[in-house]
């Protein structure tokens, strides 16, 4: 899933290591999410959104639309 | 057009790749040479080819465990040969890496002990079984500690590797067993099956790690 994690992280001036430390995960996880290799769990996505004070859909882009 | 910075980055990635490839190739060659020398000597002359292969695979597990473990213990050197961004990343992962390395080395030792306990080996069957099972169980304990210390990406990767290993085992060992049952292939030797579990587990881990981008140079 495409996401804006890198954009938000760089906006705060944080390195991947700094964001990983704040979220309690490894740098590999941050790197995998930023490069679209891994979609985080719901709890981690919520923590990311809370950290950047945005809604989850502002961080993770999903083109799906409900049909009638 | 290549900028000066992208050229430098490319050089740095190449350098980062070259060091582990050269070291890996050298260690692989020395291990194969060492095992071949050992098994061709008088002491292990009676060992079957399958048991020799098991010793070789076990030795690779031990060397991989020891190599990464030393890298974790000496992060400044480890950062040059392991796929991490910097020394700090290695220090952050030190505990998890060390327990994982001990598990790998013990699992490798278990395979070698079992291989050396069979026909033409140098260890009596019962002590070999007790030693092999003990190493496997203790190694699994360390792997569990490492798993518990891992974050969600590594736990997911572990689950994916397990599923993949199951499928590969069914595909390789299962199809071979089918053919052997139908007299279309020779039956597997137990040590071959055991060695295959090890090889498949390693292969599945690399595939799962590659799919999540963990093998891409950092």
C-alpha cells in the first residue's frame, strides 16, 4: 500500500532510526513501510497517525471505493 | 544524467555489496574445502555422501551464526559486512541478533552431531541422538527468545518463512517420497531428509526476507 510516511517523517526532520525509536519498532520496519514492502499492523498504523497528528487515511493511500 | 551524489551513492552501495560477497565466498570456499578434507581423512572415511552433505550444511549454519554473532559483538566491524545502515542499527539489534545466532549455531551443531552418529561416523548412535536433540531444543529456546524480542515485521517474516518452508518441503520432500513410493526414484535417506529441512528453512528465510526488501543494500 502506498503511503506518505517518508514525507511526514522528513517533515519532522527525523531519521528512520529516530522514528523507529519513537514507535518502538526496528529501522527495518520503517524502511520496509516507506518502500511499500510492508503494510504495518493496525495498532502500528494508528500509532504512526497519532505521532504525526494526522488521520490514518492521510498516511496510507487506498484507492478502494465502496460499490452500491 | 548521473549526478555526483548519485554516483557516490552507487559506489557506496557497490562497496557495501562487495565486502560481504567477497567474505561470504571466501568463507564458503574454506568451509567446503575444510569439510571435504575432514571427510576424506581416515577418521571419517566411512561417512556416506549424504552424511558429508549434512556436515557441510551444519557447518554453514554454524559459520553463519558465528559470523553474524561476531558482527553483532563488534558493531564497528559488523556494520561493514552486515546489511545494516550504520553501527547504531547493529547496536540496537544486538540482543536479538545474538540469540538468533546462538540458535543457528546450535541447530548446525545438531545436524553435524547426528550426521557423525550414523554409519561410518565417530559418535555412538544414542549419545548422538541425545546430543542432537538437546542442541535442537536449546537452539529453539534461543530462537524463541529472539522471536519474542522481534518487532512485527520480523514476526511476520518468520510466519511467512514458515509457510513457505512448509510448501517447499511438501513440494520437494513430498514429491520425492511419492516418486520413491512408486519406485520411480530411490528412497530418501533419513539424513538427506533432515539436511533438506535445514536447506529449505534457510532458503525460505532468504526468500521471505527478499520479498520484504530486507536483502536490498542499506
